[in-house]
C-alpha cells in the first residue's frame, strides 16, 4: 500500500492515497503531525528546518536552476511545462525554476521544510510524501531530485523503488534529473566537517565527523545555535545510502528510462538524466 500523502494549499489540504483525492477545508494551517508516524525518516530536519537556508546560503540555487533549465530543454520531448521537484526542501530550486516559465510543484517528506517552502512560494502546491511511493495521480514533463536527496532512500531496493516511482510520474517524452549522493568509493569516514554562520542575530556552528556502516554514510550533526533569545544545542542524525554508478544506471534502466550520466553535474557530484520514451 502506498504511503498517504498530505497536500497543502493556502486554504485547503488535499489528502491523497492510492489515486484517491479527498479535499479537506483546513483554514490555511498545515495538517496535524499524524503523518510523521507513518513516513520513515521524516524527522531528519525537524529541529534544523528553520536554519536550512542559512546553513546553505552559499549554495548558488539560481545558477543551478539555470543549468537544470538548459538540461530540460535539451532532453525533454513532451510539450508541456509542468515540473515536479521531489525532495524539494525549502523550495529554493523551485523559486528560480518558476522564473523559467515552468508550472512548478514540490514533494518532500519533511513538513517542517515544506512550511518554509510554502512561505517562500505561497502560490505553489506542496505535497508531503515519501519519494519511494508518493502518488500524485498525474504526470509531469520534468522531474528533479537534487542536492543528493536520493541518498536518503538508504537501500538499493528503495533506490529502485524511488527511481521507478518517479519515472511513473513522467509523461511520455518527459525528463528526470537526479543528483546522486557519494558512492562507497568516494565517501571518506572520519572526516571532520564544520559550517559556521555568523550574522548579527544568528550564529550557527554545525559540526560532524563522517561515519560509515556497511553501505550507509552516517552524519550526526551537532548544532550550536545562538540568537538574542538564547543559545541551544541539539543533534540530528542523517543516514544516506552509498550507491555505485552502476547501481544508479541500473535503477534508471529498470525504470525503462534512457539514461545519460554527467560526471560533473551541478556541484561536482554528477547528474543522472533519464529520458522517458515518446509513445
Ligand atoms: C539535502 S536536502 C535537499 C533539499 C532540496 N532539494 C535542496 O536542494 O535544497 C534533502 C531533502 O530530502 C528530503 N527527503 C529525505 N528523504 C525523503 C524521502 N524519502 N522522500 C521525500 N523527501 C525526502 C528531506 O526532507 C530534504 O528536504
């Protein structure tokens, strides 16, 4: 059975489950958190969601959206302009992609990140769902899954399910662009990482020592966050699967997509570009 998906709009929430759509009037609030118990991994960004944009303020989402737009024009064969960003986070790619004439939508497992996304793009529809089994009930011309979010599926079986599920959401001639996480060969356990944000009203230090268990990368992020209201400390654990190039290619091919690998991609992590055949 596919995971229920909760869909937020300024004035109503639609509740999708296995092709069915129920519309619930909800006065502009996000749905109560009962979904968090049934979506595995949805708590990863619970404590840090409001810090996400500050932490990644150096990332050039505008340039990345330009590059994604070029790739879509190069590879899409369908004629529409509907674009779905899966694992959209706070919707920074969508904000810029919408400026390239796409009609954009976002899906993510984290309702906390989607609350930020909704503030950023109030006119855009956002859905809470797991990339492995969400079901929109319609198809799109372009689908993106960026900044290595795909790694959160953790296992090869779930990688295949996620790629297959995303591919099912493509129109004939549609294109899917996935930015991978590290492979077992390129991940280095024991590496110390630190991110420091130093603004007048917000100080953040985030540190982690990379770890690895079998084919899973593990980062326990230690956050020290200061605002004029006080200083807090918390941790978040992020587990991402380490898949080989062959496994990514295999997952795309099993989903019946014609796949191209760009080893550089947007940020040096590479890109997989899957093209759905025209019927
Ligand atoms: C590194 S962030 C990337 C967010 C956004 N794409 C960006 O570029 O800023 C990873 C994202 O994957 C989402 N995520 C993790 N597991 C997921 C799943 N199973 N289904 C959907 N989204 C998921 C997280 O909530 C988070 O928004």
